[in-house]
């Protein structure tokens, strides 16, 4: 988190780039801290874990941001908030005002109250919808691999990284395992492709990058070809 926020500070202060951050992992953090290791969790248990995990995550983000002179603002929302015209407008106004104040909005799904009917499903979808609403130029989705591969790199040593995809189609969807998920969230590569497809229809360039790659956000801002770029002009700043 500290290295991410150091990059966000550089983007903000040296490149005049506004950042809205979408996070995940509240339930995973809470499960680790409470030793709640049940593989099968009821909805109320997941919601309770989320309520425990949200402040734990925000504490760490605040420490990381304060070390670089930034301030953050937590925003929790559900899919119902995006679908409701009034609440969606209020969200957009809030995010716009926070950016004017040079704050870094930290967004997450409000799992403590979300039900299956009002869930985004994964934070890739949340990030894509927020990017469209805020008319962002770029959507960056971090993952635990270098980007989109033609085969599963975990089981195929000959898998090749695909650096550029002009448009998400059936070919790209076949490359991603629909059942694959992150260890700390619900999204996998397939959900990222769906999110990228939605973003590209709004003119937003999407990047898949390894989350623990050093200076990954700076590299994207400088137009360096890392990870996988979906849409836009390849390598453009």
C-alpha cells in the first residue's frame, strides 16, 4: 500500500493526474485478524467480516497516504447506489468535490449491507462503472499476473503475454478462466475483461498490470508498454 500511495503522490504532484482508488480485501483482512477460517460463510457472516475489515484497510491506506502528504476519503457504495439516479448523482458530486480538494477517494463495495440483489459482483465492475461515471481517461486493474496471457501462465510454461488488445472479443474471453478469482477478492481475469469491455465502449483505455510490479502506475502514465492494454493507442501517454 505504501508503494502504491507513493506512486499516487507522484502522479498527483508531478503529472497532475487525478486518481480515484478502488480497493478490495475487507473480508479477507478481517478473516485473517479474527481467525475466521470457515470456507463456507453465510451472507451475515460475510457482512460482519466486511464491517470489521473496512476500518482495518482504511487505517493502512491513511498511514500510507499521510507518509506522502496525501489525504484520503473513504466511500462505500452498492450497485443500488449506482442504479438510483439521485444517489448516483450525489456520488458523482461527492467524488468531484473530493478531487477538487486534492483528496484521494478510496472506494469499496459496502459489503456490510449489500445483498445479492445490490452487489456489483466484483470490484472490477465497480471500478469500471465509476470510471465511466467520472469520464476517466484510464482504468488500471491490478492483478497477480503480468497481464492477459494466451494460456494460463500458472499451468503453461509456454504462455505468452498479450501486450495489446484493440477490442475485447470472444477470443479474449476464451483465454480467461471464468472461475478464477483472487485470494482477497471476487474478481479474476474474466471479470477484468468484462470491465475493460464496458470501459472501452465509453472511450476509456484499460490496463491490466501486476499489482506488486515496481512503479507500475508511473510506467503507465509515461506510456511504457507494461502488462496488457485494452483499447486506446498502444503505448500512448
